[in-house]
C-alpha cells in the first residue's frame, strides 16, 4: 500500500488511523500499536512544527515474516530521527515487546521493519506438534475419506443408470442398479460414520494435550503481565479458543477432503465432455472468488469479536466474584451499564459479521442459479446437436448438483481455516515470550542449605512502564537493607509507601528495574525455581484460599503431609479449634477464595498453610490484621518460637506488634529513612516517634 498525506495535523491523524489498521492487520498487540503510533506521531509532528516538509508518503508491505513500513518526507534533505525524536524512538524500542528496527536511509526516508511473530507457517508448525502423535488415526480417517470420495463419484453414474433402466422398462437391470445404488449409499454413510469417529478421537487427544500444555505455560507467565491482561484473556483462550482450534483443526482436514471430492467430480466431467467441463470449471472459479472475498472480510471481524469477548469474560468474572460488594453498594445498575457497553460492542460486531456474510451468501446463490441456468441451456443444445446422449446429460446434471455444494464447501473450508488461524494465534500467543513473557530462573542451587540471609542492594522499581515520556512512578528508590539469619525484622510506614512492594521484590513476583536481591549472597536471578520458591514463604495481605476442603488446601503445599502435621500447623496458627467446631472438620469445603470463612479464619488458615510449607524465611504482610489482640499475640508467639534460626520478616499494621523485633525498618516514599530497634527508632526517628505516640494515645 502506498499513500500520500499533507504534513498537517488533520492528515497526520488520518494517517494514524491508516497505520493503526495496518498494525492491526499485521497482528500487533494493542499496546504495541499505541506505543508505535505515538512514536511516529511524535516524529511527524516534529517535522510539521519545524517546517521540515509539506508532504509525506507512507508505504507498507509484508515480506518474509517482516512488516516493512516506510515514511518519506518530501522537502529539504533532513533526517527525521535526529534531535528529540531520536530519543523517543530509543525509548520506544526499549518498551515494545517486539522492538522494531528503524533506520534513516537518506532522501528523507525512515524505514521500520517489524517482525511478525504469527505467520500462517508458524500456525501450521505449532499445530503439527499436536497432530503428529495422532498420525495413525489420521491416516485411517483419510483412507476412509478416499473411499467415501470414490463412492460419491460413483453415485451420480448409478442414479442416472437407474433412470435409464426405468425408461427402457428393463426390470432386471432396474433391480441390479437399484441394489448397486443402495450399496453405494450405505457404504458411503458407514465410511462417513467411521471417519467422523476417528476425527472425534483425534480432536479429543489434541485438545487434552493442548489444554494441558497451555495451562502449564499460563501459570509461568509473569505476574505483572497476568495482572495487566486480565483473567478473561486466559479463560477465553484456554477454553473457548482451544475447543474451536481442535474442532477447526479436524474440520480443515475433513472439509479439505470434501473439496477434493469436488475435484474428483470435475475430473469425471472432463472425462465425459471437455467443453462442458470448461463451462463448469469457470463457474466454480467465479463462485470461489466470491467465497474467498467473503472470508477475508469475516476474518477481520472474527478477531475483533474475540478480542472484545476477552474483556466481557473478565467483567462477568469480576461481577460474580464481587457480587456481595455489588449488592451492598447497590451498584448493580451502573455495573451492568458498563458491561452492557462491552456486550453491545461485541454483539454489534457479531451482527455486522453475520449480516455481511448473508449478503455475500445471497450474491453467491444468485450467481450460482444463473450459472446453473447456463448449464441447462448448454446441455439442451448439446442434446439437440446430439453431442451427448440423454443419460450422459443426466449424469452431468447430477454432477453439477453435487458441485453446487462445492463453492459452499470451499466457503466452509475457508471459514474453518479462518477460525483455525484466529484461534491458533490467540492460543499460541500464550506460549509467545514477547506477548506473554514467562518467569525466568537460573540454574544455580545453594552450595550449603539456605541460612535465611536476605539482602536488597540499590533496588529501584516501578510498576508501570508504559509511559513513553518516562513518567514512571518509582515505588522503590535505591533501596538497600540486610536481614540476617534468624533475625525477627519488621517494616513499618504509612499506607502505600512500598512495604508490600518490598515483599514482591524479595519473593521475586516482580523483578527490580535496577539493583539486585541476594539470598545468602547469591543473586536470586541465578537460582533455580525450586531453590528460590522453597526458600521462603509469603503470607500476603489478602491470601487466596482455593475452593476445596481445608485438608486439600493444606496438601497443595505439601502433598505428603500427614494428618498430624496438618493439625500441628493449624494449632500453631490458632485455627484448629475453629476447624474442629465445623461439622465436617478438616473436610469442610471453604468456597471460592475461602468465601465461607471469616476474614480472621482465612488469615489464620493461610498462616497454617505457610507454616506447613516449612521454609527458612517467613514473610508476613499484615497477615494478622483481622485478628483480635489476644489471638494475634498467640499466633505471633507461635511463629517466633517455631525455630530460633528461622528468619521472620513482618509488615506491621500495628506498631505494638513489632516493638520486640530485632530490627525495624521505617519506610517512607520508597526509601528506608531509619532502621534499628524500637528503642533506637524512638530516639532517632521523629516520624516513628510520632506514629508510635498516635497509636498508644489511641
Ligand atoms: N500491582 C500493582 N500495580 C501497580 N501499582 C501498584 C501495584 N501494587 C501497588 N502499587 C502501587 O505501589 C505503591 C506502593 O504499594 P504497596 O507496596 O502495596 O504499599 P504498602 O506500603 O501499603 O504495602 C502504591 O502507590 C500502589 O498504588
Ligand atoms: Mg501493603
């Protein structure tokens, strides 16, 4: 595509719309589309403001898995990537999941090449992995299909013979042909049945393997990415898309071979009469073109529908999850209003897709009927000129009826192929490192058992990295501290000062932008997943419990735990009495997220679960905030007395809970402004003193 624009604001915005269309066509994520558009817009606006030209030309093409976009600014020789614009592009390259290559090639031309990660060849390669183990049933199914194809070519011949024998009054011939027609039909149907059975079997196996693989990949995705994409993205892709994909994978083979059927019929017509063959062939080609065009339009719409659906799924999940709050806040109406907007958008797109589809269908049918009429006229003249005999005319007519479905089959085939490609892209995106980056671990284990020494060295971190203009809000700023083995440490500070974020760093749920984290003086990026995740246990602010029995929740973290171990952990967390009072005791099912428990019970059960895991370091993030003072003290004492070599780090919601800590860190604005024991801090840190005073007075 090549287009010319004037270098003014109106045309630039027109260009940006075109660009967005292209990027969408090339399958760039929304996020990348935005970053990319902003960067190019910046460049064009700079040229506009500094009167570097009056017009620009935009060209885009696809070449060998690359999207190549070039922008030529007409005017005096000038490199648009110089000055502030160059910096913007540098930032863009840093932040895009697939960084583009860009280059100034003289004559005011800037060229971008962006690698496409999802080509059709890739799709096929990805799916072949799943089809390969199914080779045997696949071959059987294909053989049955060939057999069915052979029978379906015979059918028109025998049916026209049937008519001929009736005309002749040949009773014997009629009976024999009748039996043959019957046999051809019956064998055909049975072949179809067995073929479908095989395909079903294949589809089931493919689906099992694929869903298992994807789930394994999905749980590895980095936490910030999961948070950003929303749950709907994953639910849709792992359920609906995989089913569609398995169905369409089989559909492609199935419908593809129906297409071959049509070719068989065409060959039969060629054999009977070449002139009529040419007519029939041309008719089919015309119909195929119509179908192909229809399909292209549908593909674009289909992608949009599914993208909006992701959002819809997330929202429905949220409403049901937060149903209590929705009721109590009496915000059903406004919540539904928001969702309705998304639903309406989805449905409008879907209806448009259907409407367009139907319009093409009626066009195709009209064309087809006209072409059929043409064939009748040709057959009529052929009969009149005695080029063919009536029974042959009948066979050809029957074949044509058989073929009349083939454009439709071709359409179906394309529809299936489209569904396959769209599903494939969405599914394998999950495996894609660019789109859904996974957690990465090293391959080093501790030389000696982990002693519980934790250190943060100059750690800087921001949650949001989207902002091109670098307005990242740093949550942690050059933070450094050391926690020694066996130490009972605590972090205190105002809400939102970054305490939980410190735990996110220590536990490696998020990675620092700068600086490093050391366990026993080893950079945690070098550690294996097992070394890292088994070194410490985090009991978070709002722990998640699963919709299973209490016992199963405990067994999740330690599969071989005995009943005694489970009960012991629960006793230490002061939850055993509560559990014993439940009708089903440890077999009580606790609901989604532990819905059937009280807030305090949930916290204590999470602590018990953490204790059962048994790690060298335990991190408690306001983990006892919902407990009364007496219970909270008991739980804390139990934790402190577990093992004096165990490192315990607490984030305190009440200062009174940490006055006995060996070391207290006072956090403010992402920095540690003071550290020491309670006494020391009272002496040297006025803000700590004030906080303590306000609490004791209260
Ligand atoms: N997952 C997240 N994504 C984006 N921002 C976050 C996220 N979690 C926390 N923040 C922001 O980081 C800052 C520090 O949060 P946090 O560490 O949770 O504070 P607290 O000290 O209360 O535990 C807050 O301003 C919060 O809004
Ligand atoms: Mg917090």
